C-alpha cells in the first residue's frame, strides 16, 4: 500500500469521518482550512488510483467509498514509522518521546497499566 501525502491523509480523515459520500460531503467534513473543491476532487481521484477509495457514478457525480478502515491505515502507518525511524523498536519510540518531554511519567505509568491489563 502506497504511503499517503499529508494532503491525502487529511482528505482521508474527512472521508473516514463522513463514510461513503460525495466530494461536497468530504469538503464539509474537511479540517480547516478547507481546500478548493477542485483540489479536493483531484486528491480524491489520486486516492482512488492508489487503491484507498472506490467510486460509483450516480448521475453526473461520483460517490466514493473507503477501501481501508482508519484503524487499519494507522496500524500500517505506525508499523512503518517505527521501523523506519526507531529501528523497529517501540521502546525506542517511547524513550524518544520521554526524552523530548512529550510524555509525562504519569502517562507512562498509565501505559504500563494498560499493557499489564492486556
């Protein structure tokens, strides 16, 4: 599965939020600042080419449906991110955020409790 650009990811977030729909629906759900309609339509066509969406022509417009769930994308993205930037080590990821003070000791304790529960 091809990695998404930032613009494509933002569009997919709107699509996942909306569910199957039309470009105008996704534009309304798009995070601010909203892109021009034509820009979003072009991005959606690219997402379809990459295999993230399917389309169905209804009258003069296309209805788009996501082919991958948000959670599935997040799993694949995070796995690749950890592999590429943290030598496939989630420990290194957490250590990085702890050193950068992006995660507090209390949050780390909560994470440990969650891991121990499962």
